[in-house]
C-alpha cells in the first residue's frame, strides 16, 4: 500500500513538474508577444504622431494644385477663344481677298 501511495505521489509530482514547465514556457512566449506588441505600439505612436502634420501639408498641396489647375483651365479657355477668333478672322480675310482678286 505504501508503494502504491508513493508511486501515485511520484506520478502527481511529475505531472505537476510537467505543468510547471509548460506554464513557464507559456510565460516566456507571452513575454515575447508582449515585447513585440509594445514595440509595435511605440512605432505606430511615432508614425501616427506625425500623421496630422503630413496630412495637413498634403491638403495644402492639393489646394494649391487645384488653384493652379483652375488657372490653367482659364488660360486654356482664353487660348481656345483666341484660336477661334483668329480662325474666324482668317476666314473673313480669305473671303475678302478672294472676292477682290476675282
């Protein structure tokens, strides 16, 4: 009977040592994951802290681009009007010159 009790106690102790070893491994894995997450948090914090400044600058660039685009659109419209006017004047001149020489 004593041999049975000692054997069962030994098996329970071995099982407890195995559980302690697995818990210790799990603790190491959790510590590693925590370190990785902490590093990611620090990096993201750094990146996101500069985000508002970068976004504001890009918004200003877009505004300037739109202003310049509108100006170019107006210039293009004026150039088209000038070309149409020159074409119209050329046709009138051409008609007039042909009518004089015929």
